[in-house]
C-alpha cells in the first residue's frame, strides 16, 4: 500500500516535461526492440529534457549520464545510418575486442564514477549508483554498435537500478525501469531472430 501511495503521489506531481521525457524513453526502447533507427531522435530529445530536469533538482551525476546518452545517441544514429557508398551496419554478436571494451567501460567506469560520487557529491549510495551508471554506459555503447548483447548488459544495469529506485522512493521511475527490463528480454530474442534472417538472406 505504501508503494501504491508513493506511485499515486508521484503521478500527481509529475510535470508535463517529465511525462514527455518518460514517453520518449518508452518510445526509444520500443523502437530499439524493433531495430528502428528512429530510436535515436527519441533518445536525444528525451535525454535533453532529462538533463534540464535533473539539473533543476541538483542531480548532477545523473544529469551527466543523460548527457552521455545524448552523445552516444548521436554516435549510434551515425553508425546505424547509411553512410556514403556503404550499407547500414547490421545486427551482429559482440566480438572479443568489443567485450573487452564493454568490460573496461563497466568496471573502470564504475571505479571512476564511484570516486566522483564519493568525493564530490552527497550521494548516499555511491557504489550502487556508480554500477548502475557504468553498466548503462556499456550497454548503450553496444546498442550504438548494433550488438545483440546490448540487451543483456542493459538489463544488468536495469536489475540493479530497480531496487535502487525503490530505495530512493522513486516508484514511478522504478516501474518504468521494470518496463525497460521486460522489453529488453524481448528485444534480445527479437534481435537474434533478425540476425538469423540476415544470415539466411543472400547478398547481391
């Protein structure tokens, strides 16, 4: 009952811009599941709004993470789009080198973000918050490169983010992250099917 009351209270207090950011986030993850490049304009717009909202409440680390999403969305939009004389990047499995980069982003990023949160912010959960952010960075990088395992890495971030958001009484955002988690499971299997169809399609 306490969580339901919190959710109702948050819904009542949610501003128009916050609803726009949430809806753009939902659109982004659904478009990503469908392997649609329009996920990036949605992501850029949603993250830009989120930066403004987070800065207003003094959540600077989370704002910086949203700024990273804007940069990676621009990069992903470029990678996914057809470049001059080249076909668009296709869905593929992550290479050994890409896994190394993913692990470096996750673990080195974890340490760096933790130090920043611990020494320069008033965060009460720097270890937990840093891990959620660093794994989200890694998953977003794989998504930009159209790698199937991006869904798995993003769900590592999601599975830690859900209890963190409940811990902070951010029930609306926890519910949204649960939605992201479920969509990522379907996205993983959808992308595997797309990959198999690509392998069966003869090149001309």
